[in-house]
């Protein structure tokens, strides 16, 4: 198949490599750019660090308070975010291997009581309400927004041309915001119809919402909200 990957780098190229290994042709055209935010985290103390995106771990890797954070237990939503946390310097990392609700359950089970708040390293736009979920377990959470995803101004030229020439069969969507951005930019370029007729592979049902609302006919949802499950959903060539 001829596939499009729109997620930000460096994750986009890793996904492309996995797809090419299965015999697919891949165009990488990130529609979102990740920008770290130099937020003041405060003095603590904190009981643990919560991470729901590899981008958060990467943002903290260059943060002035990194040395304070990496000594704490890190609880990550999935395998990729856990790997990024280890690369950033965290030694004690646990993966919930699921979505935000799964992470909340793992945190509540691991830390039924906490002498100090948990610090959640979050993105500016995020799915779910981790702090609210943990509040229902009686746990205090401080949310620190450490990165944002900024949409590109227009379709990258290789993608615009591929859509115009009908040279794509499908597209992988990793977030609701990026799937919405894909539609907005395609519409602005006069290519919405061609953007919609592709086969849309989505990380979760939430990611698929803008596509469903726009009238996309062929939408498939990964069995789990992680990259491996989405690549498995696409299958071989």
C-alpha cells in the first residue's frame, strides 16, 4: 500500500521504517511540530512523575529541573513513553501499557496513598483527564505543561502533490488533533474529497472522531492505543 504518516518527528520516521519493513511505500509529512515549554515546575516535593507522551519525556530531558525529576519513580502510559523516559534519565519506570485510564488505575494501585503530590508532565492539548481520574482515588496531582504541538501552516508540498495525483491508499492518524489538522489543511488546499476517500487507520476511536464527522467512509481502529497495534492493523503489503 501507499501510506501517509503525519505524526511529528522523530516518531514519524520510526513508524515509516516499521511500515516499509512490511512492504509498504510511505510518505512522511509531519503536520504537527513539537515545541518544548520552559515551564517552572515548582519546588516539590513530589511522589512520582506521570508521563502520557514520549514528547513530555523528551521535553524534560533538557529542562533545568531534570536532575530533580529523574530521581523519582516515573509512571508512563505505554511502552514508547516509558522508553523515552528511560532515555531522558529516569531509572525507575513503569508502563501501564494502555491509555490514560489504564495509567490512572496503575498509579492508584501502586500509590494508594501519597505523602506528596504527583507531578504530571503534560502536553498543551491532551486526551483524557488524568488529574481528575486520580483525584477520584484521593490522589493530588500537579499538572505541568512541558510541550505543545503546533500545526504547520499548510500541507507539505510532497503531501499536497500526492493527494492531488491520487498517489495514496491510506493514512495513519495518531491523535485527534492531528487528524483534524489533516482535514483542515486538505480543505484549505481544495483537496478534502481526496483526503477523505483514503483508508484511515486510527490509534483510537477518539482519534477517528473528526474523520467520522467529516464523512470519511473507511476508518479502522487499532486494537490498542499504541504504535505496534496500529502497524499491525495496517498489516503487510
